[in-house]
């Protein structure tokens, strides 16, 4: 299976030495590019999206990334580390944890120290991430959205103990439940005593004789979950919503991590956002610009009427106060700015041409202020 996979660094388009923020930035760009909501029905994009998420799930986790860098795909395989069905709690010499390898060489720098401190202390679960795509209007007004993501949750059958229902983990007889053992090593300088991870319980202080069949003794399950979240009015593209307690399950009674939802806002066909203000361009006719007219302007609240004054020029901007986007904290609202574009008529009939020609013959400099100013400057420029 691993033979068909691309290297995770290659998937995200980053170097192996990339920093965490560089990896996150690359992930956000690709996740947005291939998100199914932005590519409906595109199976290739869907496969790319899954590949990107899998790569980020490993490279964003310090321990998983270290294992991947050292052992490749085998290092992040759920069954990596041997034991009964990959169960790190299982008794016997085969039930070791991969971090023992690192501990023996690097003194527990990859997590052993935390376990030795107290293997049964409550630990908070890790945070998880998800993506959601909303329309321009939904971002401006707020909405409810379903978010699907993968979460590690406590096994419902063993309540996280890892032991088959009706049984319970036992204190490891090898280390007395401490998760660590004293090791005497003979060196040229004499016998040196050190503390190492218990190879029987993997440093957890407990062993399981009868692992839970549902979770294979791990005490946790990785499942796809869908929850409904509230998108607040005023959310902007690439902002992050934090949903407390919806991340991965903690250990030993520790709390769940959080869910971080990255919000992507679809571009609008007419409106553009600048801060909390909304901008749009609106074409009007030559006659409306020259004579003034009542026009209908689209806004986020629906259509409104506005009087374009006589002599409006191309590029002029008028403001509709309070027709922008609500501030994310609920205090105040932006404005809408409408930039006018004057459309020059095409495909004129003979009569229309005659009318315009007659108008031009009767027009003078007072009708064209910009033209008058331009030629006045031009005259000054070429005077000796």
C-alpha cells in the first residue's frame, strides 16, 4: 500500500527541513485548492484533498513526523511497534513502544520523559483541524454548517481502558506500575545505573491480558465525525473558528482537545470585501450619467434605490452607509461603495447617430470640463 503513496513532503510541496508554520501554510493553500465544496463532482480533486489531509495529519504532529522521518510510512502505521495486534499495552517482550528506541539513544526526548514523570497522569487530547466553505452572503450574515472531520475518541466498549469489558488493566509486575525500570550497565568507568522505559508495559505502568476487541486494546478509536457549527456573521476568508472540546480524546481522564475550523469564503460575482466594507461596480448608461437618474443598486440586504446625480463621471464612487458587513464582534457595520462605469452605446441606428451628432455640434467647452482642462495643459506644455 505504501508503494502507491507519494512522500508526504512532496504532497505538500515543502522540503524535509520545513518549519511548522511553512507546513501549515502549504497545507492551507492546497486544502483550499482541492476542497470538495469548491470542486463539486471532481474525483481527482477529492483524492488530492484526502492525500493532502493525510500528509498534514502526520507532518503537523511532532511525534508522528519524527517517526515518519526515521522509518517512513511504516513509522506511522497503526500497527507499528509490534505486540498483540499492534497493542502497545499487551504483555510480553513483544509489547514495546517505538519511543523506547529513541529513549535508549536520546534519553526520552521523544516523549519518554513525560511518561516517566507519571504514566497515569491525566493528559489533554490533541487538537484537530477541519475545513468549511461558505458563500459570500453566508460569511456576511452568519449561518449553520455541518463539518466533517476525523476524531480520536474514547472506545465506548472499554471506556478507554483498553481491556475487554468485564476485565481491567493490571499493574505491570516488571516495573511495579511506575512505567520505568533501573538498568545497570557495565562501562570502562564502572557500573552505571540509569532509568529506562519498561519494555513490558511500554512505560505505561499497566498491562492488559485481554485486550478490548473493539479498539484492539488501544482504548481509543479513530472515526469520522460530523457536527453542526455556527459561522458568525462577519467571518472573513482564511479565518479560524475554535470549537472547544471537539478535538481528540484525552488520556487518563484528561479533557478533549479542540477543533480548529478553517473558513474559506467563495468569491462573489459582484461584491468584493475590503475590511467590513463591500465594493462593487455598477454600469449606467451615457444618458443616465449625463442627465441623472434613479437607479437600482444590489446590496447584501436586497435592492435599494439611489439617485445618480447629473453629470456623473466614469469612476465616480458613491456610498451606501451601513450596507456593508457586520463586524465580527457584533459592534458596528461597514458601508457599501459603488463605483460607476459609464457604458458607451453601440450599434446605433441612423436616427440615434443624427441625434448625437446634433448634440455634439451644439456642445461647447462648458459641457466637457476634463477635456477643457486636458487641452489647456497640453497648450501650456508646447508653448515656447
